[in-house]
C-alpha cells in the first residue's frame, strides 16, 4: 500500500522544520525551574513589552471578538500608508513578516525558477524557496553578511527572486545604502528584490536610509517590515510589505483572508502612533548592546558587529555552552543551522537580564 506522505513532493519532504527559540515554559518543564527565574534572550523580542497605547487598543476590542476581522485591514493599511507616504494599494498585511515573505514566494517562485540568497541569511528565505519547488542559489557570505556583488553575479535567466535581510538575522550585518542602491540598478527588472527590514528601527542615525523612496524607482522592489521587534508585538504576529501596486495586488490575491486578527490590527495602528515607545526601545537597545559587547570583550569572546537588537558571538564548544546556560535558566540561540556551529546569538534584554546572561556565561565557560 502506498503511503500518502511518500506522494508528497520530494522538495517538501526534504525540508527541515523551522526551529524557534526555546520557550520559557519548555525550559521550566525540562529543568524543573520556576518560570519567573528564567531569562529568555533567544528570539530578539522587545524586553520592554507592549506600549501602553497598544495595550489600551487591544483591550478596546475584547467585546467584538465574535466577529471576523476586517479582511482588508482598512485602518491599518491607511495608517501605514500615511506613516510611510505610500498608497494604501501598495500595502500587504501579513501574519508576521514571515507571512509576506511566503506570499512573495507563492506569487513568483515555482518549479523551473530560482531564487538567490546569502549564506548565513534568515532561514525563512530557504524555506519559502524550497516550499515553492524553486531552486535555491546560495552565495558565500562576506564578513558574515551579504556579498551583493556575488549575489548579482549569481542571478540566472530563471531567477525570479533575490532575498536580502538588512540588517541580517542572525549575524546583525548591514549593507550600506549606496551599495544597496547600486545593487538594485544591476538586477534585471524581471527579478523581484525583497529587502527584509525587520530590524530597521534599530539602525543608528549614521546608517539610516529611505528604502521606501526607492519603491518609485524600482517597481521590482518589495520592502518588508514587522511589528514584532521594536514595536513589541511579537505575540500578535503583524508584518507588512510595501511594494509597487501591481506587485502588492498579486500578493493580496494569494493572501489568506483574515490573516491579521482584530486585536493585532488595532494594536498595530496604536503602536505605529506611539513613536516615543519605539525611540525609548531603541535607546535601551543601544545601551544594552554596549553592555553585552563590553562583557563579551572582558571574556575574550569575539562578536560580530550588529545593527539589530542582538549579538552573535563565537565561542568554542558552542552547543555545550548553550546547554550550560540553559541549566542556569538563561536561553540564547544556537545557530549551527545557519552554518555557524561555533556561534551563539543573544538578544539584547533589560540591563538586569544582560547582566544575568553575562554572569551565567562566565560560569558556562569554566564548567
């Protein structure tokens, strides 16, 4: 008798499932630790939590949850269009930015096409490409980041999508605006270029650039962002893409109806209006980044300079160090699946959480 699973496409059966950061509740069960004693610095979340405006907006929706969300996301699209100076017809909403990345793959990738991505790039680019049946073309990284010149050279006649994270997760590396714009000009207009800017808000002033303005010059550009990081709404899963109206229209055709909940839409509108919360979150991140960088330096550990809200550092015996940290109730992220088996990634937390991590790391290194 034929097993139904064996009839699934081979490119689906070959995919390894995405591994998220270990939840606090899971570690508590495994180690017998009180949940309140555990510090999670594995998923690049905002340690400040949710803004007061977003919390109030969520609470206002509780009495209306028996009804379906606005499937078109009218208010959130209007708010995003006004904030970024684009048309509402250029906005695509997603259940997190992962969702809109997959919408790009669904629209433009299929068997017989290819997508270009970088070594050490966000794993969802690999997954979205493979699920579509397309061929993945991976270029070697340059200093742990995107080598856009190599990526340009890798584009083939059948290439339909190029994936770039800026800043990149998990390495925190960054492609400067001049290099990025020059890259866009070299890519054929028939190839969609996705610039994933999940960590854009954390860029220092000296590195900031206006990718949204490029949409008018490059109709094949898709910019994706999220409310999960600086806006503190990771648990609600709200992401979005900004693109040429024709590209956005295609993505909206394959988007699942009601993919962003009522509470998530309301919270995102309020969060977008609370830029003071974002500024304070970014300021906290910068001070926390310095704290962790200094601590790693004192431990003679090399880290990759980061433009996000996390640091990736090299440590001998990384898997063992990770386990020793878990035993102390500190969760970071092993990234061997990204081709970095001797590195760990730590999210920037509150000052006390950062210090707890550094203290636990000192113990782990000498265990």
